[in-house]
C-alpha cells in the first residue's frame, strides 16, 4: 500500500528538520567568519604588528637556521593566538546578544575560530614562501617548513581563544600569551617537562627541517605532529567548553496563567 505524496513518515520529517538546522548553522557560521575577518581588517595596526613580529624574529637569527625557523614559528604562534584573543574579547557582548536572540553558541564560536585559523594559515603559507626563497637551498627537508608553520597556527588559534576565556580584557590576555611564548623561547626544549608547552612541537619539526637526522627523521616528525595534534585537541576542547558555557542562555519558565479574580 503506497502513501500519498503529501504524506511523510516521521523519519522524513526528522531528516528535513535536521537538514534545515544544519543549513542554518552553516549560514550563521559563514556569516560570523566573514564579519570577523572584516573586523580584523579594520584593526590595521594590530594586524600589521602581528604580521611583522614573526618576520623580525626570523631575520634577527637568520644566520642560525634552526633558531631562526623555530623563532619564526613561535612568533607566528603568538601572532595567531593574539588575533584569536582580540577577536574573542571584542565580540563578547555581541555574541551574548546573538545567543539570547537564538543563535547557537557553537556557530558563533566556530565562525570566529575558522576566521582566525584561515588568517593564520595564510600567514603561515606566506612565511613558508619567504623561508624557501631565502634559505630553502640550505635546508635538509624544506618541504617540512609549511607543515611546521601550518601546525603552529592550528595550535595557536585555540590557545588564544582559551586565553580570552580566562582573562577579563585583551591586555591581560596579551601579557599571558607573551609570557607563554617567552617561556617557549627561553627554556631548553630538550628538557622533559617542556613537553607541556603548547608549541614544543616546533623543536622537533625545526630539527626535521634543518638537520640531517638520518633514520631518526621519521621519529622526530612523528613526535612533532603527534604533540601538535594533541595540543590542538586539548586546547580546542577546553576553549570550546568555556566558550559555550559563557554563551549559554538560561530560559525562564513561562509564567502560569493568572487565576480568576474574586470580588
């Protein structure tokens, strides 16, 4: 027995509802990402500083390739994390109003996350081209340079978002990120405890890029990629949980209807 065209099963209705919900979330995420990029474009001073700082780190120690590439990666990490910090802090009040209006916190957070991540990847690719153009012929594995810088931007994006969730203003957040990056630069990365630092992977990947490690190359690459992926998951989970908790709206129960008035 066939059903009429205007009839639909519960599964079909559920599929339509989920499809509409997904399209709505995707549209909101894309719109938030676009607005975030426009907001960052207006902050030309901060954007220029974030772009030029890694270049300064790189040029200062260019004669020592391993140090120059590692400092470039850490500088890119600070720049990307700082952009994520500024984005999250400046959008707090707007995101709260949007959440109250019915926007899903996941869409708001994902849109801003993707905007900063995309910008960090663009910077990583540009600096990869710079490294390959300047000292590429002197590197052992130049193809690992973009892998290193793209992974750094991927780790740094949720790091900046988490810093924004832990501090009240962007000034405190910038100082917190600067402290984290200073520790990354000043400590000996060969010590075991330094693996808790978010950008420890730069040590392993910089060694792959510059040094002739022979049969140990695969181990260095594996440790660097595994550490970077693990840090990305941990930082993203923590920043996501805190962000959703901040934007969670409490819906009050509807008032009960008033009883009949008696004279």
